[in-house]
């Protein structure tokens, strides 16, 4: 139930991001993409794994997310 609520909040957040001024949209969208990816990784993990170790996004994956975010920003497909 909590995961569903968080997913709905992500959907609403994306709608809000699309309404932001262009000057702010890229950075906010990048944070959105990063935290959504982190949420998806946590959602796929077991409770034991979450309690025992740190869940993180690798630096290479973060770079890929940033690159994709910039491309979406430049092509106005956010």
C-alpha cells in the first residue's frame, strides 16, 4: 500500500515538473529520475537486504541517468 502511494506521488510530481519554468526543469527532473530509480531498486529488494546494507545507485548508472535527463531536457520530452 505504501509503495502504491509513493508511485502515485511520483506520477503527480512528473506532472508538476512539466509545468515548471524551463530554467528549473532540468535539475528538478534529474532529481526526480534519480529518486525514482532508487525507489524502484528498493522496491525490488527484500526487507532483510534493505535492513542489512545500503541501497544505492552506482556512479556509472547515475551518469547514465544524468545523460538521459539532459537529452530529454534538450529535446523537450520530459
